């Protein structure tokens, strides 16, 4: 029997692939393994080979890939991240932190799970990304109205939401009913969310680390805009004021979905304000009314020429210098947090496939990113 310290023959190109696919440097790998950088370099140039134990640590703890991948004849062929995020220069993508790249790779994994479960065909007969035609900068208002109609978004519903958490849950459920799965991940300060395009299974991933769901509501529709343009995207604090044409289009689209132009123009508080300047309290009231952030409201007012770019940028810089709070990691119930990240719809589909015999318990645990003995606990939450 081969021991864990046994040295085995592997193709060093796979070690390079596993590291570079998540933008991890040799020094970062060496630090995590508590090894000299030269040892990692020797593994990758083939002059030395790691042991089975070291390969296991690389696979499970660092690169987050199946252990068996190291024994392939050549590196796997998988989608390139740069092909997803077209609005981001390649040199910037290569600088994205490996922690974020690991999350994006996990997002790609969820896409593959969906393809497998649904045999490559979206479960929605009329997914929203096929119902919105001619999505472009010149047709933003029309597309926004169509999305509001499809998802059942209107001022009456928004006003009746208890809070932004309830509104986010509604938007998420409506998008999933219409063919776009929405996941949440702990993205910390790396970004507010991202999207991954696929002709059958485009997905949106939202940062669960935000303390409030206010920002999530904008991010979910900003990323929907990217998907309607047949590409993926990343939303961060600077996306809101980007000069990139596609980001500007997605910003305007998200604003139009969340706040209908006529609704805010007919608001008496807006009518009564005769200045280009808007108080924090007035912006707060308007934001609460639509269950969005103050910045979304002010951006809408800028689009409607009811404020100046100078005032908008001044307020925006104030808010950036007082960034939104993040949830402290490790809090709350593990299983409820897990269900919130995966989504009720996705979790239900995986469990139904398990009970119908289409997948086995091991596959279900992989799809739910849980241990097999944890499945009954998540099941009770899903079907309570």
C-alpha cells in the first residue's frame, strides 16, 4: 500500500494549472504549506515531486480541486474567467485576489451542477434572458419595464415590503422562477457580487457579508444587466461610478428596474424639492420607500436631471469614505446560513433528485457542499 509520504509521478503542468487558475502566487502557496518557495517552484518545474499527503493538502485546503485531478494526463479544460468579465482588463483580472477567484470557481461549479441536474436545459420554459429582446443602452427604459412586469415589481409591492431583506428575497425568488439562479457567498470586501454567463444557466452571486440587503437589491439587477448583454460582471464600490459603457448601461438598468421614472417624478417630496441638493433625510425617506440605498435614489435623480453631477459625486464620496458595514463571519446558525447562500429553490431541487434516486447521497453532499450526515438537517429546514 502506498503511504501518504510516498512520492508519486504527476504532470507538473497540473500543479501550475491548479495554482494559476485562482491567481495564487508561489509565495502564497509556500506560506500556506509552510515550505520554502523554491520547493514549490521545483514541484512546478518537475525537478521534485510532492508527496501524497502534500498533494492532498494542496487539493483540499489550498486549491479546492478534486484530489484525482492531479493524476490526469493533462490539465483540465475549463472556462476562462477573462471570457466572463469582458469589462475588466485582462491585467486587472490577473490581479484579482485568489480568495475571490476561489469563489468564482465555486460559482462555475454550481453552474455545472445545474447543467447535470437539468440535463443541460433550463427548467424555466421561458427564461427571462430569452424574453427580453433588444436589450441595449438605447432601449433601457423598455427593457426595464419588461423586467418589472415579468418579475411583478411595482411601487405598491415595494412599499409593502417589511424591509430590504424581504424585498431581496422576493427579487431572488422571482428571478429563479424565471431561469436565473441566485447564490450568496461570503465575499468580504472583494466585491458586492458577480455574475457568470451561460446560454442555459447564467447565475448571479451576491455578497452575503453585507450587513444590509439594501445594496444587494441594486447588485442583483446590475448583474442581471450583464447577463442580458450575454456576459458576466463584477459589482464593487466603484462600479456605480464607472466610465465603462457596459457598466453605465447596467447601472441605469438596475436603477430603472428598482425605481420607475414616473413613480419618483410624481412623488410629492420630489416635486416639492426645488434645489439640486437633497438632504440626507429626504434621500433616506425615498430610499426606504423603494427599499433601495440612498445612492440608488440619488443616481436616479441624476439620471432625471434633478441633481447635479457635482452634488452626486460629493455625496457619493462621503458614502464611500463611510463604507457599508459587513457582517461578522461565523455568526448565526450554520444550516440557515447555508440554506440562505444556496437558495431554497436550488436546495429543494438537489434534495428531490436525491429522493428520486437520480443522484446518490455522496453527490447530494457535494452539490450542497455539506457532509452526508448533515443532509437531514438541511432537509428539515427546506421542507418544514
